C-alpha cells in the first residue's frame, strides 16, 4: 500500500511541473513579442549615414538613353508667346506656365528646338498663333536657363509649323540632327523631349504605334503621313522633337488624342520629311510654297453619297494650271459633275488628302500626270503644278 501511494504522488507531481514550465515559456514569448519593436529599434536603428552599395554599370539600353538625352536636350527650348490683346508686356514665366496649364488668357507656352546655327527655332504654329495674330511678344528659354527674345520668321497653319529666330545669345545651342521619316517602322523606339505642364526638359519614351495617320490642321487642311506614338505627350510638349534611337529628329510633336486633355498614350507628330521641306520655305520667304493645280474640290461626304470614289472638281480657278489643262468643274446651272480626279501618276486618289500629298511630293513647277474621269470615260491629263495660297487648297 505504501508503494502504491508513493507512485501516485510522483505521477501527480510531473504534470504540475510541466504546466508551470509551459506557462513560464508562454509568458516569456509574450514578453518578447511585446518588446520586439523596441528591441529592434534599439539594436538595428541606422543612426549614421548608410554605406552606398555599388551599383555596377548601367544596362546598355539605359546608357544609350542617357547619352541620347545629354546630346539632344541642349537643342530643345521652352517657348513663351504672349498675345498683345491685354496691351501688356510678356507675362512672367511662372504666369505663362499657369496659363498653359489651363487658366485661360492669351499666353501660351510650348516647346521648340534649334534648327540651324543661325538660331532658327522650329515649333508648332498653334504655340505662337496668338502672338502672331496680335503682334504680341515671344521669348525662348534655353536649356542653360538664359531667356532670349525671339522674332517670328514664318508660319504655316496647314502644317502647324512655325519658325522663330533667336535674338542675341551668349552661346548658340547646337542644331538637332535630322533623320528621315521615309523608312520608319511600327515598333521603333521613340523619345520625346519637351516641357509638359511647364516642366523643363522632360524625357518620355515609347514606340511608333502607327504610321500614315491623317490629322486635321489649320485652313481646313488635312495632313497625311502623320506619326503616331505612345511616348507620353502632354500640353507643353507641342512643337518639341520626336527622336529615334540615334537621337535624330523624326517628327515634331503636335497633337494628342485624349478625352481628359492629358496623355492617353496616343500622340501625333508631323513627319520630319515634311518639316524638312516646309521649314526652308518659312525661313526664306516666311510662308510655304504649296504645290497645287488651282481647283476647288467638292466635299468628300457629298462625293460618297453620290457613290464617287475620287476628288470631284467643284470649280476650276481662272488662269490656273487646271484651267490650262482643260479640267472642268461642276456645271453651276445643272449641277452635273464634270471631272473627277482618280489618280496621280501611278497612285490612286480616293480623297483630297491623297491628291495634296501627291502634289506636295512633286513640288512646285513640276509636271504631274492626272487620271481623270468624265462622263464615264477615263483619260490622262498632264498638269504643271504652281504655287497656290494655303487657303485655296
């Protein structure tokens, strides 16, 4: 009996010790859990500057982009145009930036770039339009921060391009390298440098999203061959350069498609081959020589309702190349359709933009072969292009 009671006492004491040890462990763990943030802050706080971790070399793509920006950005400028409607001098740069960001007024800011060593600056016509129409003032801020007055040399609403000339500068920035838009491919990298929302020399990147877009411009014209890019373009980028991966100019950023007014990834640029043809005329004579044949075209919607595929000659201007070639417009008394232009050279013509693009490619004073339909019959007519006013195209 004694041995029985002794064994029972041992078996009872063992669980009691286990419970006490377990409770003690739980209390210790709970205390550590509560104290952990304080201990971590005490033991591991970096109260002195941390050592810099060596980065290593930039990736090849990063190195290329950095070099492109460093090479091209000195040629990019900030344009400030102030209309004279208020009868005051150029607004402060901060005020101009605010106006550009949506507060109204007759001030406008945008981007431009150096075209040549003479100090000509290319930008969009809509950036300087208010100043041009009212005799206002224009100033340019260079990448160095120097603010220089600029004189308007020429504008072309039909291409949304304008040329300025810098006043005296301490050091002329280098002109941008010029590329070509003739061999561009969808998917190529693009780089836009500009001043979106007044933020100087902002670089955005993307690709060519599409080619041969059509874009309405001033004077009721439509510009063909426009470059579409997803590089972020916002208000203030207007007139800035669109570059390829070699840092060459391939377009002038001119418009965006956006319900909100900010970048939606659909931006448009005037192709550099057009810029390279238009800008020399603006520098030389202040306007663009527009190759034309002297016709007034019928509305495309009307032609479509009549089932006509081509450019309906509504009226032939007196003394024009078209008149000399015997082209005939719509009969004003009967409304009977005269000539319909359906081709230029070997290229079909479906709409007015096709015709103007072909004439622009030919240039002023060049002979072109038109394919014309009249009374159900097709014939070829040779016409020599002439310089016609923008508002007559």
